[in-house]
């Protein structure tokens, strides 16, 4: 076992949490900044409808590529625990099976995405003036999706081995490349929305190449052979069980996007879909510290739980909840104070500038509470309790947010959609807190 992996069970928890979470948070922060800057270029140099097109296509892209994330999280959880229990052979076979699974599943997903292109886009809200630009953006992005899925899967395994900086680089590569390519392709070469799509696709290819290169290098703890690629029913079942949490999470996000975009179109039109696109960029940025911590605790909790070192698990829970909530609260305050000024950076359209800031104020009301919910779900995922992790994942965006988005607009018109977010955040936080208190007392 490498020294990087071994220190998960010996190093001081506070230092370990920083070393695991900060790189993950930085990677997500850079990704958030890239998505914000990308939307700014699209909004300023293509137009407000183009923001709506990107908003429609993006969740489809992430839904397909989330196959890689699901396999990565499921396999990563197994690998972290098997390395903790000194079972190198199973760790190798797990990654080999991940590769076999992703090759088949992504192929099926891409073929389906091509054959059902217009139907899928319309389902996700690609209606009216949004459909045509969404189609041109969609076809180009599909080229990069297999590479994004590969990067997502390998990145989770890299993190599970205790290489947070390498994991950060995998996430930063597409963001940095995109930031460099956007002005070149969108502005200087005047390629418009297609330029934004090609910038994203090229960045996905480079990210996947780096992740695979690391996994095949001597630095990686995992060393697979052709024999490890042969499907193992027990490993595949375990990967699917744990990875289902991430897959369902993204699936729920996609269903949520379908409902939100179509409801916004029905009550307000295309520009409200564009407004939600801007709101969602801010939300991702506000949550980057907590998402980083939620990802950072996975190898720490998984390794120490596998080694029966429960005192370290408890300390990890305490530190992650306190630090995650505190940092996200500070960012939340900044976004609320400067919402009007920040929206103006994205677009010159007066209507979009008018309708977006109030939406931000309502959607963000309970945002600091999301941290505990994300960390709680990650904890149960790390210890292999897929059922509880899945339940907690569904509480916020599945069980409560989706019904509220359907119901509240009948009483509050379009503002009912925005009210649904803080209400579901508070309910999900309360439920997660109950589960975490019970689990903490058992350790």
C-alpha cells in the first residue's frame, strides 16, 4: 500500500480533511468559475436565448456522463474500504470492472442520445426559440460526453486512493482549457454557440487523457491486468448498489430540470429558463466548499470505517459539518448582497436583469443548510450504506422539491417555483440531521 493511502488511517484528521477537501473544493470552484465565465461569454456575445440553450443541454450531458460518476463513486467506495482492509486484489478487480461497465453503458447512452435528439431536448425544455441553438450545441457536446464520463469515473478512483491533488488537476484541466478557448472560439473566430461547445468538448478529451494516464502510471495504487476486466457479478452488484446513489442523484436532478424548465416556460417563457441557468451557476459556486468536503470525506471515512477506527470517523463527521456550513454561509452572504451586480455581468438584456436577482434571493434563502445534507449522504455512501445514502439523496430534490414545484405555482404563480427551493432545503436538512445524530451515537 502506498504512503498516500496509508496516511488516511494515521494522519491528524483536521490536517487530513484539509488535504483531501481543499483540492476537491478548488477543483469544483474552478469548474464553477468556468461555467460562470462560459455563460457570461454566451450571454454577452451570443445572446440571452443562447443561455437558455446551454441550460437545456447541460443537464442532458451530465445525465449521460453521470454513468461514469456513478461507477466511480461506487467503485471508489469499494476501493477505499478494500485498501483499508489490505485487500489489493479486490481493489484491482473493482477498477477493471468499472472500465468494462463504462464502455458498454456509455455506448448505449450515446446512441440513444443521437436517435432521440429532438425528443430529448424538448423534454428538457428546449422549446420555442431555444430548440434550434440547443440542437447545434447538443450535437457537438455529445462528442465529448464519453471522455467526460471516463474522467469522472477515474477521478473518483484517484481520490479513493488518497491523491486529492491529482483529482483536483483532473477537474481543473477542463475548466482552465475552457476559459482559454472560449474567447478564442466564441469571440475571435466568431463561432458563437458552436465555439462554446467545441471548447467544452476539447477540454473533456484532455481531462480524460490525464486521468487515464495517471491510472496507468506507477504512482497509482491500482494495477490492473486483462483478467481484471472480466465482469465479476459480486463486484458489479456492489458497484451498482453504491453508485446508484450518484446515478439517482443525477437522475433526480435531470427530472427536476425537466419539471423546472417546462414549468418556467409555461409560466414565464424562454427568458425564465435563461434566468434559472444563471441562478444555477450561482448555486454551484455557493456550494463548492461543501461539495469539496463531501467528496473529501469519502476516502477518509471509507478507509477508517474499513479499518474499524471509529473514533477517527466521528471526528471527521464533526469537522466536516462545522467547516462546510461555516464556509458556505459566508459565500451565501456575498451572493445575496451583490446579486444585482453579479447578474449584470452575464447579460445586457433588461428583462433578464430584472427577473433574475429576485429569483436568486428566494432560491438561496436556506442554502447554508444544504451542506449538512450533502455531507450526510456522502458519509453513508462512504461506509457502504447505499440505502440510507440513496434515501437522503432523494429527500431534498426528489421527495419534496419536485412536488412543491408542481403545487406552489398554482398559489404564487412563477414565484412558487422559487419558494420551493428553500422549503425543501429546510425539510431535507432536518431529516438528515436526525439520521446523522443516530449514526453518530452508534459509532
